[in-house]
């Protein structure tokens, strides 16, 4: 596959790029900086592009088999930029005639009980509420794009750089927790889940949680 990867220079994006390249896919990696110094591979091209600009992304997406996103607003930027980015990317890929999109989302909108989302629980850190709410807004915009084959793939509650174990589980709309009740996934295993979903879609039109 030839994949346009948005946010390729980010913490999750770099690992998704590495996983794609290890599986012999070709990757065009987009970020505003246009560089991913950590990745040197003949099948990887780093390009500059602004994911809030549908014209730029449509131009870049043309000719690719699928688009994957690991976009996130910078620490000093508004979480609401997520909605702007997803709207622009949806418009762009329609124009570029690419219909497959796997979006790295947030765990906050996943259900932990019949009527309770993770973001609504007492233990959810206050400082993460704005980005979690913004990620739910982004999900709702994506969910309306029925003409696209989208998957909204959420990390576990906690995702960090770690080990590539090859083990993970997914759940539709629900937070994935391990035997101790912890919700965690390494960025390396999340990257595996994302590339698996691109290669062998299991969650079209689905909000999928990941974890162990
Ligand atoms: N538990 C959870 O639910 C959880 C935990 C962690 C992360 N996440 C989500 O996962 C996503 C990725 O997280 P991360 O930690 O890997 O983020 P990150 O390290 O901040 O990377 C963000 C990437 O997006 C790019 N970017 C930002 N704005 C852009 C724009 N306008 N146009 C093009 N590229 C842009 C950045 O590059 P430039 O700045 O050079 O453009 C960078 O490559 C985020 O949406 C985050 O909310 C969820």
C-alpha cells in the first residue's frame, strides 16, 4: 500500500511510519515541519503540509491507497483544532478520491459502563478533559462521513513509548482493560493495531478501543 500518514513526526506517528515501512508499505509522512529526522528509509518521504488546509491535503493525498492520521494539536494549541483538522481531512480525501481513513482518536469517548464514558468518570484527570472532549467532537464529525471507509482507532487510557509485543485487543466503543483493570498500550503495539486495521479492516465505521 501507499499510505499518506498525517502527523508522521509525532510520537505515535513515527511509530506508525516505522511499522508500515517494516511491512514493506510506502509512506508519505506529513507534518507542518516537513521533516522526520528519526526515519531514513527509501520508501519514506517526509513532506510539509498543514492538515487544516483541505487544498494542501487533497494535493498530497492524490494517488495514495489510504490515509492514516496521528495528528494532534501542539501543547500550546487549542484542542478544538482537532475538529478543524478532521473536517479538512475529510474534505481533502473526498476530493482526492481516497476513501479509506484510519484516524488515531482519543480514549475519552469510550464506554466504561452502560451509560458512562471514560471522560465522565471521577478519576479522569481534569487537565485532559478539553482534549478528550475535542476528540469526541472530532469523532462525531467523522461518524457523519458515511461515504468514507473510516475507522476511529483509540489508544487505551494510557499510551506511552514501550515494548513492541505484538499483543493487543480491540473493543467496539468500549475501553479495553487488562486483568488488573488497567487500560494501557505501548505506542509500538498501537502502531501494530493501526497498520493491521489498514491491511485487514475490521472496524469500518467503528470507534475501536485498543489495549491489552
Ligand atoms: N489515551 C488517549 O486517548 C491518547 C493519548 C495520547 C495521544 N492521543 C491522541 O493521539 C494523537 C497523536 O498523539 P501524539 O502524542 O503522537 O501527538 P504529537 O506527538 O503531538 O504529534 C502530533 C503530530 O501532528 C502534527 N501536526 C500537528 N498539527 C498539524 C497540522 N496542522 N498539520 C499537519 N501536521 C500537524 C505534528 O507535527 P508538526 O507540529 O510539525 O505539524 C506531529 O507530527 C492525538 O490526537 C492525541 O490526542 C490519545
